[in-house]
C-alpha cells in the first residue's frame, strides 16, 4: 500500500475495466498524465491497482470527500481522457463510489 488511510469516513472509487487491445494509441501517455494529475487533486488520498491474468484491471482510488471526486470527474483533461477511453481504449469499464464508514486490519509482527 502506497499511502496511509485516514480515519473513516472517507471515499473509495472502485473501477473495474478491460482495455480494447486493438486500439491503444496514446493510451500509455494519457494514463501516466491522469495518474500525475489525479495525485495533485485536492482530497486525493491514494490508489491501489491490480491486473488479473485475463487483463481485467481493478483500481481503487481513495478520496477525503465526495466533493473531491466530483471535482476530479469534471477536470478538463480528465474529461478528455474519459471521452477517448469510451471511444477507443476501453472494451468496458464499471465505476462504483463508496463511502467507507469503518476500516480495520492488523500487521503481523515477525
């Protein structure tokens, strides 16, 4: 994990997606730019991402509040990335926004 979560409540944006491998022109550069811009957004807390053997990706983005998520969704460069993603890069994606009310865990001490 690349960040420390705050005490709840906070928000998680859960994205499941699959790329359309036939048309990825410009995708890598845009993906890198969106990660850079996303980290700079007010309220951004961190990100976790995993890719399955079949290429499906699961990404969870963490934010302090719903307003931060709404502002990022409307960022001009992010709007362009969304458009290009729908038109060319993604075969499909699904987004869920959740408010984290409770969180717990432990770390084994060796």
